[in-house]
C-alpha cells in the first residue's frame, strides 16, 4: 500500500492536488497538511511513503521538512514544489534526500507522473529488501543462530549467569545493556505466505528483513523465532532524553502499522502484531514475553491483521462444549466407533469456527485431549501408539502443529485413519457392533425411554441376555453406563450453557427436577446450582 502526504499552506492549491486521481496510479490513501509543522506531527503517527511539499511555508519550510524526514524517516521520499528556480534550492533539496524538484505551476498529469515514478522506485527498494532471493541467501549464508538461540534462552528463563550473558552480548555485538528499558514485539504470520514449510520459512526471512528495516530508525533490535512459531523482536528505543512514555508508545504503534502495510503491500500476506509494555533488561524480559505469549494465545486465528496491546488483557473464552459432550473420544475409540470419532472431531472444529474459539489455547486443548485418547487406546491393547497406528503416527508433531486448528485437524484426521487401519482389535465383530448400536440408541433417546426393555426391543434380544452380554463386554451394567452418561452430559451443559435446571433435567430424561438434583449431588458432591456457581467468575 502506498500512502501519500500533500503539504501546502495555500488551501486552493492543496484542494486542487487532493482532487487528482491518485487511486489510478496505485496510491491507496492521501493525507494533507497545511504546514511543515503539521506534516511533521502527522508523520509521528502515520506511516507515509511519499511527501509532496511546497518550499515556501511559515514555521517549518519545505526544505526543513525534507531534512526532518531524512533524519527520522529515511525510507520516506520527498518531492519539492516551488515557484523559485534558483540553483541553490535544488542543491539543498538533493542534500536532504529529495527525489525530485518541480517548478510551479505544475500540471496535474506531471505531478501524477512524478508520484507514480517515485512509487515505482519505492516498490523496487522494498521488493529488494523483502525479496525471497535475498531471504534465501540470508537463510543459507548469514543465519544468526547464536543470537537467536541466546534470545530464546533469555525469553524462556534458561539460567545464564550475568557475567556469561554480558560476555555473549558483547561478543555477538548486541546493543543491549543491563538496566536498559526494552519491549517485546511479537509477530504472527497469517494467510498468504505459501503452503509448504519451505515457502513459510522464506517468507519469515523476508518479513524479518522488512521488520528490521522499519525498526532500525527508532530501535535497536534482537530477533528470534520461539517454539510456538512466533517471530519475536526485543526492542530498545533510540530515545531522546525528553521523549515521553506516551510518545514512545505512539512511535511503537505506528511502527507496527507500518510493518503490516509494507508486508501486505509487498509480500501479499497478513500479520498480527502484539506490543508489550516496557521492562528492564535482562531481568524483566521473561515476564514481558510470558505476558505477550499469554495474550496472543487468546486471539482467534480467524481474527487476523490485528495489533494487540499486552497492557489491555483479553478475557479467555469458555471451553468447547462439543469436546466434552459425551461420548468422549476415549469411549468412541475404545468401542471402535471411528466414524463417530471423526464426526465428533468435525463438530468440535465447527464449534471453534462458529464461536471464534480457534485460539491457540483451544486448539491445544483439543490436540491434547485427542492425544490422551490415542495413547489410552493403544495402551489398552498393550501397544505403543506407533504400533497401534501401523507405524504411521506423526510423533514429530511440535507445538506449532498444535497451535493452529487447520494443522491440528490434519494431524488428528491422519492419526485416526492410521489407528483405524492398523488396529488389531476386531472392532467389526458382532459383539462390538452390538455395543456400538446400544450406545448410539442411548445417546439418541436419552430424553425419552432408555430402559433395559426398550433397548432390548430395539436390538431384538431378550433383556436378561442383553444385560448379561453388556456386563461381560463392558464390565459395567447398562444402567451404570446410562447414569454416567447423563451425569457427564449434565456437567458439560452446566459449564457451557445457560440452560435452566428443570430444562436440563428434562433433556436428560428426568421428569422430576428435584430428583435429578439429588442424584447429581450424590454423583459430584454438590448440587447443579452449586456446580455452576463454582464455574462462574
């Protein structure tokens, strides 16, 4: 995205310039200022690519503005307009980094052509900075592994003696000193960065190069990628003595926005950025990182392109009701109900999308619940997970796999298929089909009649024989299973919905709500109302 700032103290001229067809040459946003001082103030908070300014203005003239821009915003290009053609103006303008000097009066088409030319120059510069080829060379030749590993150790609290840390900082040429103030900028790459791991790695290096270029003007930086796949930048401001905290925060906000715009414009991908508060180096770095990580893990993947302040904590969403609604993954896998397990996984993923619960916290909650069920199923058969899955289990999955719902669902679906194909249990024999049929009937008719006689009529067996067969296979009575299923479902609904107690009792097949409450207390030690109250903040 190209952002343009027009500066002139003549309202008529300024209005005329604004009226041009800027979108036709690829300029997305146009800002205006009536003086050099107003322009300098706007530049503090808004990322600008091109400034077109008159020379003759009160307070801060165009030459002074160009000098200010060269000192503070080296990647912003200036075009000077003036009715004075003296050579010394042109010489001064060139010294201050001005890309062109145009004499007034200038035609609209000439101004548009010059801005289009400068826009092309800017695009070429940023494409060179963020080019995948340069990223590829950086990856293979200049990857700063020692710096990255040291920062990862610092973020995660690995105990490094102060003397040893200072020696390494000096040896690596890092501009961070004990007692200095620093902040953490955390970046999450969103959509548009390639599908293969190799593509993603190259894009990460391209984003890293662009971020370093933008941050360089105002910050000393130290970067790494953490175990969760976030890009981390430790920042130490190059502040003036009179810089206030509010001004520092505004500069950091603007930097984050500029980074998003440049990456979107030149790499066609989206970023979410989190900005921490300031802390003391090195003692405060661990806390800054943990707070930032905690806040980012609350942000849904569907909420993309955001700038998050760690100082403004979000509330954590409730748990996923579909994940804990019985039957659970363990019960389904134990009974060989693989299709039902896959359907349950789809229901969980649908709930995550519908309720915007596709956060890292919820994704990992699902992943670890599934891993627990997979391991339980394997160990129940005296096997390892690798043996049960036919040696196809992805045991190399790292935390980044479990931090995104799309990757987690692919991992889970593949493992479910492998376990189903590699299981040595005879899940398709008559008895197991019978147990699965009984469980499905109970699940579908829980609010109605699920007595032993009704189940036996549905199955087509004598109630006494059905009861004995179930006890032999499952090591519990059907009535015990029904009660456990009802209580599990009651617990989940109390924690995830606002359903009234009498409505809940009816949904579970109890016609008498007080009797349901009595049974619930016998089962969990508290009444339904007390259980819900414990879960309410």
